């Protein structure tokens, strides 16, 4: 059963102070078997991330081998008809891997529903921030970003041992430079969310502008 849920967030600035206004996020949430749908979406993402480029040649694809290496009898050696045989070094491979595309069928509506359901389930981990992108258009220091994390009640343990996902409407160059040395901090566009990144993250920092983009991108019927 799918229901519409309106999630309210208090907005904070980079100093950690709460703004007077609140922001909302309209989500379509599946109540029953929601974990099953999220699991399907995760399996699809992980499986389709495989390259499937491993490939070996069969004896018919190996170059050469048209001439019989030696006569059938009289040499004292085992019979051999071709140097492309799998028994030979440099020969073909028996039952080796071939190029393969990994794909699982999942409707777009199901995928959008699973992502919105996951966002609803992790609403307690979401911190909505004001003026994040605007601030980091000119600031490029990791030290400044760490200070802002402290203002938002995220300690050193939070970004050293736990993953933090920053959801932005666009990627300022300063924010990329400020977070690239923090291995547990990832920056992602609001219109390019995925199940694995959301599941892995213990804390989610979201720009206030990202809320509208999420509704427009994933709230389609």
C-alpha cells in the first residue's frame, strides 16, 4: 500500500542555529514490504555495477593450429591434432568466462518508490542546511568544512568512522576540494541519488534547495 507522507524538517545554518522557517518533503511511501522493495533496488544497483568484461577464447577463437603438430604415430609422444587444444599452453579455454551484461528488471515507478521509502525511513538522519553551496563557492578548505560539521553536532567520530552523504542541487568547486580528503564524506547531486549511498550513510546533510529537486525528480507518478 502506497501512501503520501509529508516530512517536516527544521532548517539549520552552518553555525548550527535553527532557522525560524521549516522545510517539507512530500514523499510516496510503501508501508507493506517496503524493505523487500528497497532490497530489490539495491540488488539491481550492485549487480548492474559489474562490468561483465571478463572474456576468454575458445579453441575455435585462438589463432593458428591449422597444421597437425607432429605425425600421429612413431614419435613416442601423445597424439595431438592442434596446438589450439585446451590441453596446450596458449590454447583455448574450456568453459571459460565470456562477456556478459548483468541486468535485473525493475520498473521506474518501483525504483522511485523504493528511493522515496528509504528517504522516509532515514528522515531522522537528515539535516537540512541553508546556504551550504553558496558558502563553498569561494571556500575550499577542509578545515572549514570540519568546523561546520562540528557546528551541526557531528563529532570527529561521525566523519572518521561513519559515512556522511551531502546532497546538493549542484556541486560547487570549493565543496569538492573541501571534502575530497575526507574518505567518509561523499557529495552527490539531488537528481542523481542511489540506494547504496543512502543506505551506507549514517548522517545525511541536505541543502534546502535539494528538497524541491527530489520532489520533482522522484515524485513522478
